[in-house]
């Protein structure tokens, strides 16, 4: 898709058709280093672009990637807040920051936290993280494993990242400790994988263990089974989301098919969040497909999102809602609006794209009807 310039007037819904990757590219090209307020309301603002980025939860990602910056308030602004207001601001704007990163980016807020003795509370609640642990603590392997697993969980990492990646995430101290006090990164990664179950799956037994422990994978696999002919698209998505987990698409397809009865049993028995919805349905009942697709969308982390993934699931969602649209377009539009409103991350992007498609379809039908 051709990237627009800021001076051109864009048609309604122009940015909604773009993937999150394309949105971030435009923000980087046109607003690199600018504040959020500048993009939304500044002299050369683009409120339409900003609103789409905000709806898709891309603002925090743009700030994290240093594309945009948050407008820093003067120190007196924070001193006038009570403790809960300060914590709320911290949670909204700086969740996951290290204490050092916060001090460098917003010294006024950092000083206020220190004066009000809120640093400890912020770390206890998991809002801020300590980049370096107290001396000697990192030498304990069990503690080091616990810290590493927590870092992986907070950053939605399936496997232990490289030393460079750990440093980029603000955990250089952990990276150095793994190399200094353990048997090296390879050995430590093997231990982490034994705990998380990460690694290439070659047989049905290992796959069974994997889907039993991982609800997100189980829901995606169930969606692949229910979609029959289109299930390969979901399996391809699983390959992209977990690139080091399966040897190839053919092997993954075999594992999913071999585990069909177990997947259905796990879902039907209520082990997953889908249990209450399925009830008397079976995976062969097409009425369950929209519910399974919804669970699949929720299972895909926003940072794993690509334009191909967005297009693929938008296509699948449009196909599953086709009969409902033909039966009652307005009812489906209302349903999609509610789903878009309550969804987050990747799911919100796909629901919004699907909603835009059907709204444009209705508009086109009305225009054709008027011409006739």
C-alpha cells in the first residue's frame, strides 16, 4: 500500500485499512521524535492516524520503540497529585520501565516517587522493574531462573532471548549473571526450556503435553480443526507465532489431526475458557467457528502481529460471519461494533478491519440501490 503524505486529505477510513506495521511506519516517517500531543493536536497533526493507532493499542509500542515521546509534565504537576493518581499515571504511561529508564525519561516523576517513598510500592506491584538485583542474589540459580521466567512472562517471550535482547529489555544484569554464574547461555536455556516445555515437537505425546499446558495453542488448534478446508491458514499462523516449535507445516498438521479427540475433550470438559460456550456443540458444527476464531484472535500477542496475519484472520472472520451478514446485516454490524469495543491488541485490529469491510459493503449496496 502506498504510504500517504501528511498534506494529502485522506478519505474516511483510510488508515483503518492499514496493518499495524504500516501505521507504525507512517508514524516513524512523519512524526519521529514528536510528542503524542503533536500528532493528535499539533500544527501538522493527523488525528485520524492517531485515533487508529490508539484504538489498536499501538501508542505504547510507538513510545517503546522511541518513535514518539510522551509529553513530560513539570515537577509541580506530579506534586499536586495524591498517591493513587501518581500510581495510576505510572501504570498507564511507564508500565514495565526499569527505575533507571524512568529516571532518565521523566526525572520529575521519578523525584516525586522518591520523595513520596513510592518506588518500593511500584516495584512490588510490578509496575517498575529493578534492572539490577542486590549483590549476591544473582548467584543463586533458582532465583536467577525465577527472575528469568518472570521477565519472559512480562514480555510475552516463549523462549529465553539472546543476551543482546535481554539488555535491550533493560535486564543487562540478568544477562551477565547467566553467563557469569551459570554454565553459559546454552545450558541455562536448556533448563528454562525444560520448565516451559519449549522446543521442537516431533511426536503426538509431546504435542499432547504442549496443548494441555498451553490454552492459547489449544484454542488455535481447535480453530484449525473446526475450519476444515481453511484450517491450514490457522496452522500456518501457528508456525509463524511459534517458529521454533514445529519442524514444518506438514508435521504440525499431522499432530493436530492426531490430537483431534483430545483437543475436543479438553475444550468440552471446560479446561479452557471456551468450555461454557461450546456446550452441546461439536468441532464440526459451523456455528462454533466465530467463537473459536475469537479465542484464536485473543491467543495472538500484539507483538507477533504482521500484515499477513491480520489479512489472514480478517479473511477467516469475514467468511465465518458471511451467513450472518446475509441474514441480518445491521445485527451483525452491531455485534462487531461491540466486539471491537471490548477487544484489545491483535483481536481489536482484526475485528476493526472486519467491521470496516462490512460497513463499506452496506454503503456500496446503498449507493447501487440509489442509482437504480
